[in-house]
C-alpha cells in the first residue's frame, strides 16, 4: 500500500487546498482529524470538491457503522503505532458509498496526519452494514491479494484512457522459506515475513502498492513507470538490501527473493492474467536458483501450456503403464566387478517417444505425481532384482538402488510401503539401496533423520545422493544413518583436468572414510578418471565408461558378461 509523505506536497497557485498527484488519494489532517489539504483525485472518487471536503472532520465522511472502529484505530497512533491501516466506506456525493483501504501516519513534529487510500469496491449502498471483504493482511498490515488485484484493475483502466501510462506487476517469493519455517519454527517464519514486508515498503515509492499475496509471496504494483528498466531497478535495490541478515530474536537469518515481472500492454485486460504471468516468471526465477528475477515473455505461457499437456499425459501414463525402468550398472573400482544397478525411470510416450527424466521429473515433483511414480519404480526395481536373483543364483550379492524424492521421504506411508513391496516381491532388504538427496533432507531434517533411522532398522542400505551440490549437510552428516556418499558427476567429469575438482573429490572421500562410509562416484566416462578414483580409494563408480542406462533385458546381458569376465580372471 502507498506510504505517507513526511511533508505536504507543493501547493497549487492561489489559496487552493488541493495538490496535484495524479491517481493518488491523499489527505492531510490536523491533530483533531480536520481535513487541511487533499489531492485533486478525490473529486473523481467522491464527486466532492475542496469546498465540501476542507475543514470537515475526517470521520464525518465515513459510513456511520464504520466511524467508531476507525476512531479507535486512529486513537492508537502515537501510543502504540506510528502508522495504522484499516478498511472503511466513504460517502459519495450521490449518496452511495465507496470502499477504501487506508494507511494513516502521524508526524508529531508538524502535528499532522497523512492519510492515503486505495479503492477496494464501488457503488456500495447505504443499507450495506458490513464491508464485503477484509482487504488488509493481518500479519504484515499490507493489502491482501483481493485489494492488490483491484488496484491492478484500476491501473489497467487508467492506462486504457492514457496510452502514455505504463505500469508493472512484480511477484516476489521468499527463497527457501519452507526450510526456515520448518527448521526455526512458525514464529520465526512470521517474523521474517514481517521484516520482508517492511523492507518492501521502505524501498518502493509512496505511489506504489506492496501487498501480501499469500504465504511467503508478495506483490508490487509500480505505476507510472518509464520503461522495462524501472521494475528491474526496484528489484536490484531490494536484492542489495537483502545482503545483510535479518535479526529475528536470537536467530540470524539470511534470505533472498525471487521475482517475476509483467509489463502493461494490450495483451492484458484482466488483472488475474497479469498476476498469473508474473507468478509464472517468479517460479522460473526460483527454478534458476533463486535470488534473481525473470521478465515474463509469451514463450513462458506457451511453455506452461505444454507443461499442462504434459501433466495430463503423465497422469494417463500411470494408468496405461507407459513408464519403464532402466538400469545403470554400479561397478567396484578396485577390480571392475559389477556390484549392482541404479534403477532410473523413463517415460515411453506413445507420440513423443522416450522422454528424458529432466523434462518430467521436476513437473512430477511439483504436482505430487512423483509419489505415485516413485512407488511404482520401487516396486518394479525390487521385482526385477528378485527375478535376476532367481535367474542367476550364483550372483546373490547384486543390489538395486532407487531414488527417493523429497515428497516420498516425507510421505507418512513411506515406511509401510517399502516393507510391503519387499514382502510382496520377496526381495531381501539388504539387496535394496535408497538414494536421498541433500536438498530432500533439508525439507525437514529432524523428521527425515528419524525416518532414515527407521528405514535402517529394516537392514536396507542408505545413500546420500548428489553430495556437494545442494545445501551443505555437514552440520548433521555424522548423525545420518547412511552407508555411502554419492559424488555428483559435475565434480568427476573434469577431475583429470582440474586440480581443484580432484581435491574436492579427495576431500569427500577422506570425510566419508573417516565417518566409516563408502563412496560412489557418478559420471565416470574416461579411463583416466577411473584410475584417479582407484588411486583415491573410491569404492564404487558408475557412468558411460561402463554403460549408459539400459533396459532390463540389456542389463541382464551385463550380468552375464560380468560373470564371464570374472571366470576368465580366475
């Protein structure tokens, strides 16, 4: 919501009590709440000129049912608060009422109140005893989503009348808010939202609107901007302010914002559509790592439609058994023996062919389908490993590794499901390995640790996947009941060329061995890389040097080849 000026704007020539501030509803009151000055925009909203407004008591303009509540609210200024926000109805010249959301601040040095307002509804009849909606967020004091969209609608109407007017909508989301909320508690999360709201207020113009859209998301409406660089400058200013930590009681919390921007234009006639596109851009910014911004373009909308089609196809794929399990071998570095497989899901689309996991797994994570896909994958991998055990009774030591997503890890039925699958497939738990990413651990670290300990008691093996790429888990690594660390391919692929990459892998290996854990390195493609891993004492490796992910039938041939080569070595 618009902030308040600390001194009256420049008066028009002559004795006029109006001042020019296009599109802005502002009044200046004395200590008795008598109107001293007002912006000329009030004439358009109330149909009243300065002769009707000046020297009138502010509360006399209000609906009689709202006066006492507003008076109580204004009475709190000074003793409890420097600024108050409320919604009420003001009488128009034609007898109807207009709903307004107010922000009123007091300047004790000048003995003046500065009251700004935004329209929330129009043409309310006098018989209406209550406002149809509450327009102020209770936690932050900011306008809520409804009022924000209403104000965007007004901006669209102004822009339609004047082609030179441009405005922008910014949708901001607090990065990693769920992690902060889960790890430090809801109270600290609420304090962080309040601090972020205050920061947004302080770093936007009085004529801009800042609103809380819900959860950890905020909206900013920038009116009367020059070009597309204006919202970018605002976002960069906000990001600069977020360099320092927030002091929240005894906690020091660092946070950042991801922002999406939409600009006014002929393509927008509906406020919801404009905010929807800003939301889309904000999610793209979050997907790029957070702490940045993305300007919306039409390609994003087209991509969203494609993602929607893909989601519908994905739901059908579960019903029509279009998912397939592929298997990539995991080799023992010391002697090159096959020790097991990592099971990887593939989607065989009837029209698009084989869809890579990078295209559909993130979408499945967002919409929750990953739980169903993961359940199917776990059952298929365990059943396939049991079939191989029966087909190759002399290779009972082979294991199968299955990835467990963050949503699966925190699903309340995950432990009973794993036990049921092992029981139904007949696979012993010691032949199953579950891979959990660092980022999944941070969704709710304490709960995840409890679950991992329960899983460990079933005698299956646990691996921390993509170690080194996510948020550092060093602070609780020693508490995790894991058997192995998996080093991400990004550190392995250049270790034969870059000393720093080799040093990083060596550090992880030493750390793992100190804690009594083994190491698996992904992305091994060259013999030189394998030789370095052997020199470092890495136990296991996987990558294209050995095999790409293959079908179950092709994986069976790898089992046979390994047995043949082992026989030759003997």
